[in-house]
C-alpha cells in the first residue's frame, strides 16, 4: 500500500473538510455492506479514489486493508516491553515514571497519531476520532489500534518499532523528529520553536 504524505500542515478549514470527507467514507464503508460484494457497482465504489483537500487519495478498499469492520479484542500495542513510552519520555526530557502510568498526558496521544497512525494514512487519526469519540471528555471507549485489521496492526507495530529504534539513536526528541521525518515522511520538519513541551 502506498502511504500518502501530502500537505503535512493543512489549515484548520482543510482539516475540518478532510474530517467530513473521512466521515463520509466511513458511512460509505458501512453502506457498502448492503451491496452485493460481486456487483460491478460495489467493486467500482470500493476502488473509487477520493482526493482529500490535504492531497491524499484514499478509497474504501485501501481503508479496508487497515481498518477492521468491528472493534477487536484489547491486546496491548504499546506495552512496557515495547519501550515506546519509556523511550519517548526520556527523549522528551519528561520524568520516566510517567511512562509507567496507564493514563498519559494528551500530548502522548498526539505523538502516537503523528508517528504511527499518520504513516498508515495521514487521515487515520481523524477517522479514529470520529468512530471512537470521547466518552467523558478525556477518555475514549477503545484504544484506536483495536480497530486495526491484522495487516493494519502489523504495519502500526512496525512503525512503532522503527520509531523506538530511531529514538534510541538520537540525543533528544528534536533530533529524532528531524531524522524520522526525513526517513519516513519524506519532508523536512519545521520544529515548533514555541511549542509547549510540558506534560502538566
């Protein structure tokens, strides 16, 4: 599967419009079950590419490769044995004890979206957010990876392991981000000079 990495800094309006298009795709994916899977109309709808404002092309067939129809049983993807959280906290200069807590600061979810899910498809975080909304303003009912197919999960685990391996080679998170974007996203990164790096 090709991974689209178009405009990586879409405007707020583009993000909102892309979210709407992804929601429409999700609804199409659900409606598609009504059609005979072998009819030409079903096949054409499934392979039809939709261009998002960010420039990415996505189809129902592409999404079906990585997004499951139903929520999968919980099997940790970022467990302590993966060293993902521990390495992230060290490279960000955060207290390592925080990596062991079940509930992490929201900025950690942003990094998972940017480093893992956006490599599946740039719009994946939007899609997950629309099918897995907050239940109490802070927590979601499921972990996003519970909606991945076995193929999607394997890809996400590979991306996770690549991120950890590269973090271990870097002195800090800024160096990691630059190298990661050059290696896997094919674009230079403008670091957020005034980014709030705190986890409080």
